[in-house]
C-alpha cells in the first residue's frame, strides 16, 4: 500500500484534530518506548499529518486580508495580505 493511500484519512481531519494527533505521535517517539516497526509507521503518519497541517495553514493564510483605512482612520475596505 502506498504511503499516501495508507494515510488518506488524514485529509478529512480538521487542523486541530491533526495537530493533536501529531503532538501525541511526537510525544510517543520522544519517550522512546515504541518498537522500531511501530516507530516507522507512526513516523510516516506524523509526516502525513504535518503535511496536512501545513496545507491547511497555507489555505488559511491565503484567506487572511489586511484592512485598509481612509485619511480619517476609518476602515475603508480590505486587500490581500502580502506574503
């Protein structure tokens, strides 16, 4: 089974759920009490979760707008936030 297909369920996770699972994986790996084969498997899932979180963050950043103000300091509109 390909790695991408193996972790296809990751795409359906919210940012918060993916991040929570990623933090749990990192904690398990840092403790070092996981067998080698399991470590490899959860590392691969962690990589898929990280990529998913990165993608969701990029989507959110693309939606962020910068407010523009007129000469009197009143909000006059918005424009895309410069990256």
